[in-house]
C-alpha cells in the first residue's frame, strides 16, 4: 500500500505486518511503525482489499482513503 503524509504530502510505501501486526512505513532506507493514533496524519493513496480489511482489524480506522485513492488488484 502507499500512504501520504497530510503535513508534507510525502508518499510512503507501507506494509501491514504479518499476522496483522503494525503498519510499517518506509521513508527512504528508514522504516518506522505507524502508531494507530499517528494515522490521523496520513491517508491511504493505494491499497488492495486485503490490506484495507487488515487495517480495520488492527485498529487503524483513523487511516482513511485519500480523495484520489486507488484500489489495486490483490
């Protein structure tokens, strides 16, 4: 999936952890876990159906699809 920071517009690749663990986003070579509350500052730009369902199951309801959201094939 791809997420966008609402503060600076930066697009980041992100992955939902195996076993529905935390979302890990990558800013260049540096990775960080996106806390559920931090999701207020990001939006989903592209994701597949499995990723969207997984996000809801691990309390990332605050991470909303962007206006230009793209559903990609699973």
